[in-house]
């Protein structure tokens, strides 16, 4: 199992090495990212392979809305670090028992992310073409 340290992110802190950030406020709590969020936890790793593996596990948990059950707060929901650590560590241990299955799922997720990015670019191009056509139409 990869070794990692979970802490609350301090905005003015710069980190060296391998880390991911997990959003801890709002309805997107649990969302992982490589760049820091204002309200987030930071997970530090010893090597980049562990960071990549855990990133995709965190991404899967976020997409499955796993953290919604742990949210507290009536106006702006948030995750508490103690609950996050407990649930996250147990889920990492559980999910990494089937490491080969995890590897194939990560490959599929990466492919889907690339496809999503390409579709978003295509939508932007379609909207730009629509705007150009409508501008030409309005000039006549």
C-alpha cells in the first residue's frame, strides 16, 4: 500500500515533491486536483507512481459521490479531516487489494478523460463556427 500523509492545505505553503489536493468545501467536496484549491486537503507521497494511483482512486470516489454521505454543515457543506482520513485510508486499502483491476480501470478513465477533452474542444469549435455564420447573416 502506498504511504502518504494527509494534511490541511495552507494557502501560502509551497510543496515539493508529489502531492494531490482534495477539495473539502461545497458540493464538489472530494474532488482531486494536481493544483491547490483554496479549501482543500493536501496528500503528500513518496513517489509519483503512488500519487498517480491515489489520484485516480480519489477521482473515482469523487465521481461516485462517495463523500456526500460525510458532508456536514447546513449552508456550505464541508468534509472534516478526521472523517476524511478514516474513510479515505480504508477505501484506499480496499480498492488496492485488486491492483490489476485498478490499473485497467485507470487506463479506461484516462482514455475517457482524453475523449472528454476532445469533445469539449469540438463543442467550442462548433460554437465558434455558429457565431461566425450568424455574424455573416446579420451583416447582410
